C-alpha cells in the first residue's frame, strides 16, 4: 500500500483497529519475527474447522478425486481445544464528513474520490438478492451519466465511476472516483456531488433504467448459454466466497431465472433511493489528489456546502437526455456476392472472396455457445508516413475514436447497444491496420453493422470535440511524464530502437503541431477500401444465418473507384531500427516517494535463412527456458524477486516474404535498488551457463510439457484459432492457399518439438542470441533519484577514483565550493519559510 493509500485508509478507518495497522501486519514485525512466534500463530489459528478444500475441474473419475482429498486430509487433526473465535473489529460511523488534500509528485494526474461507509449484511433471502440487483443497477445508471458528462464540451472530468465494495466485515463503501485536468479537482468534485444530488431530487428516468436493465439481461443470458463451458476458476471462486463470506451458491440456471423474474419489476424510484448512501452525513470521506498542491480543505468544504444548499433550495434541474436513434444502419446496403469459395475440411474453415474484393474466412466452433470473434487486417500503416505527417496521423485513432468512428458519438452509441453484446475496435500499427470484434451469435448482425459503419463513416472533427481530446491527451501525457516507469520505458525504447521520430514519445508541447483534420482524414483512409482487407470469423456460427449477414454488411461495403491504401507487403517501408552493436548499461533515475527499482535486459534477435519459421518456434521455447531458469536463480536460490518475465518481440522488420525477422528478447524484473546490478550479473551468468553447458534433460522435458499443455488448451479456444488463421494469411509462405500455410505451421512446430534436446536447445541459444550473450546487450535500471547531498558525495567519490593527485585537489576544491553554495541556498530557504 502506497503512502497516499495508507493515509487515506487511516482516515477512513479512524477510531478502529484497522487504522492502527492492516490485517496483514507491520513490515518491521514480518521482517524480524521469530520462528517460534510464527509456529505459535499457526497453532492458534490454523484449525481444520476453519479450513475448506475446493476442487473444480473436468474429472473423469470424481470419486477418485474425493478419495485423494480424504487420503491427504482425513487423517489430519487439529491441536486439542476449541478454535478461537475469529474476531470482528467494528468501524465507527461518523456524521461529520472527513476531508484530505494530497499532493503527490508521482500521481498519475489530478483526481477526486468520494467514499461513504455503510453497514454490510450477508445475502440470505431473495429479497436480499433483489436489493443487490437494484444496487448494481444504481451504480450502472450513475456511471452511464458520468460517461455522458465526460463527453460533453469542456467536461468537468475525463472519467468518473461509482461502485460498491466490502472494505472489512461488516462495512462496505460506496466509492466515486473522478480523474480531471490539472487544477480541476474542485470543478470535478462539484459536478460529481451535483449529479448524485440530482438523482436524489429527480431520480433516474425510466429510459435510463431500461438501458441498464437490458445490459444486465444480456449478461445473464450469456452466462446461462455458456453454463456448461464456465471456467473452473469461476466456479472455484464462487465456492470460496460462500465459505469465506457466506455468499449463496444457487447455480446459474436458478440465478438466470431469478434475474429475469425480478429485473422487470425493479423501478427507477427504487433504484434512485440508493443515492441516499452518498450523502456527506453518511460516514463520508472526500479526498483530492494532485501532482502539485492547488486545492485546500476549506475549498472542498465550501463546495460541499454549496451543493447541499442547491439541493435544499430545489435549484438542481432534471437530467437532460440525448436523442437516441433506433437503428445503427439507417438504410440497409445491397448484399454483395461470393466470387469464389474454398473449403478446408482439415481445419474446419471456409474461405470466400466477395464481389467488393474483401476476403472472408470463417470457422464454426462449439467451444463457447455465446461467442463469435473476428478480426480483419490490411497491409500498410504508419511506417508509410513521412516525418512531417507522422505526428498528426498517429493521433488519428485517438481523435476519431472520441468523435465516433461508427457514425455516432460514443455516448449515444452506448445507449444504442443496450441489451446487445457486440463490440468492435480498431488499431493502426506500423505495418498493418485492423479491426476486431466480439459478439454474441444473436448479435452478429449488430457487430457487422458496426464494421459497415466504420467503412462508410467520414469522421469530421468539431472544435469542441478536438479541444476535449487534446485536453485529455495533454493531461495523460503530463501524467506519464511524472511517472518514473514511463521515463524508464521511453529510455529503453530509445536505446534499443534508436532516436527515430517513430519511436519518440509524444510530449505535451508537440500537441500544438497536430492537425486534427489530417488526423481524421488519415484514419478514414485506413478503413475505406474493403478489397485490401482479409477478415477471419471464428465462433458459434450458424452458416445459414451468418452468411446472408456477411454478404449484406461486409459484402455491401462499397469499393472506391480508385484503390485506397493498397500496398504490397514486400514493398512496405521498413521502420528505422538499429540495435546497439556492443554492451550498453544505463541507470534512469527518477524522483520517487517510495524507492522502487525495475530492470530490463535486452538482446537483439536477427533470424535469417530458409528455416526462419522453425527459428521462430525455437525462440518461443528459448524464452520459456530462460524465464524458468532465471526465476530459479533469482527467486528460489537468492530470494530477491517475486517474478521474472522473458518476452519476445519479432516485429522489427516489415512483414515481407523474403527479409530477415528482427526483434529482441527481453528479461524484466523488479527488485530492491541495492541488489539490482548483482541480479543483472546473476541473470547474465545463468544465460551464459546455458549457452556454454546447455540445459538439463529435465529443463527440456518441462518446457515441452508446458508448450504441449498450452497447445492442447488452445485447440479448444476461439482466440487460438482466430490467431492461427490470421497468422496463416500473414505467413511469409502464404501465396494464396491458406491450407498450405496452415499445414506448414503444424509441420514447423512438430519439427522443432521432435528435434528439441538439450544439445539442440544449447545450439539455438548460441545461434539466436549473441554468443556469448555478454558481448551484445543493453540493460537499463530504474533507480530512485538520490538526495542532493548524496548525489554530490557520489559525484565526488567517483571523481576521486578517476583522477590523479592534482585532480583530487581540484575536485575537492570544487566540491567545497558546491557544498558551500548549497548550504547558503538551504539556509536562505529556511529563513524565507
């Protein structure tokens, strides 16, 4: 828990034991506790009567699982005596609101939080369940309003949300959190408090509640349809909550029936009354957070009094609702035709080319009854832009997204999609542009209508809309510039990929050079020509229903008279990408309230020759091997980290059929700042050992088992097949026949798996990574910035090691002058304050 969160927690829990310390204990106690104290704690509290074993999975022999549980647990006995009663520590309520104004240099931006404590009781009856439904509808309806306010001209906040959560038994909290512009916390607080007061005075409208009701109905229907395909972890968690919090486990069939019965009868008035829980007399705590102190407690109190006066005098007007169109597509397009069709029975897929040139491949599955996912891509992206156009065009997705890329403002589209499970997103990358979506089979028409609208909409930036987007972007950039980890990531990117404009982070001062009209025009051109796109659709598809919809909304996208952004993948412009030729070791120091340290070690990868695809599979196996072995050393042997991540990036070169595959392998972990360089050395030593001595047979068998398990799980997932077919189209060996490309994927994987031994893995480590690995890499370490005196001492000490006697005299004299100047400024500052 950070410093701000800890102070907030103490203020919220004032008067209770929780304000003294968190249940987990104090760090100094945990660090110094004796073994006998831990054993005594175990003997006192770890009684079998307070424990449960929950096992969920697809078991071929359920009784065998029960027998295993009995074998391992039935003969165990707790120590004699009655287990102590688990204590409940009360949290006192308070009628007077509490206030705090935090200034935090590392804050991600300015924000306001309003929290109110209310009693929490267990859910035992259908009436309790109905109450919980009404409560969730209140938060959803309020969040819908907050979203609409955030999209108004010159909004008081960029985002705001309301939620209820159990803090500690038996207390729950209603919490509203709003992020806003710098020096905008008072305005944001006033807007949030007025909106809750508006609900208390006028309530929600029936239309607002009908939207929320439709979303809840869609969610429960989806859960019901997939009741036999629910993840084991979800069921496990339900039983855990039943054991720990007495939450009922009724089964999805009964819960779906209950919701469908109750939801139509929960009125707007019944839902609106939950706004009473946000009164400032309801154990309320109001907190502001700012990078620099601008707001005072007195200002916060004045706003609370102002809103109370407005509410009491009846000066808060009703909510002004927007007009919501009935149809996403006003005029249905004429369907396209199928020009050619090909079946791939081995993979259960069918490919079609439509009359407008769009290529479609669909695969019917029964993995999830309520899921259809799709993605479409076309070659050509940001790498084709000149440096003068790059800044504006790279902002195209952001600006267009806030205005509305489907023909409607986001706030309006949200209401239009009420009760439907359909979403579509877009991405413009270096070498490709793409759209992707996820929907229920019953809402496939809606999802395809959104894609149709994407290609037909011309985004027109208005002054107010652009102002809002730029303000939000500016605040986000400022927040990133204050964040130590952003400075760290920027330096890593700059070091590994060069100082090209493409990899240069956007600064707040750059925004004045953005041309919003050019931004939107570029985005429009990215999704204009259907003949450049290949689309893959996977999920619970009924071809007799889906094909007419595909022909109408994808085949009905008009093809422009002249090709738009029509690129040959082999002729794409490559990104400037130059990895350092030798070893580079750097420290990025940032101001931190709490000392943190992050490490990234990066090695270049350049795959060449006729067996590039097999090498890509080798890279995947190597990354898992490195992750496993480095984890064993840093965590289990030396106890210095919690986790390590080894990731692979192979997108450095353009996706041509003949060029090399370039990228990098990175090792990331967080650690104590004082241990960072020693852990870097241990990581490099372990990698060098693997290159020189190779892995063990156990290492190889473990990695093969992990990969096989992931592969088997993937075969039963829609996302795996969507990605696999997309990779088939994007493969360098794809020449028009998807079947050949998909078969080649299996051949490459099987060939690498069958050849994987400790010798071949050692050879791959030497071949793919620099050999030895210590001859070419970069390592960047994020460290807390040293206090000024410590920096001076470090500078003086390092200088003495480099210089001779004359240099020492010179540096000593300079140090005396610098220290004297520092103390003079410090004494003046003390006198001034």
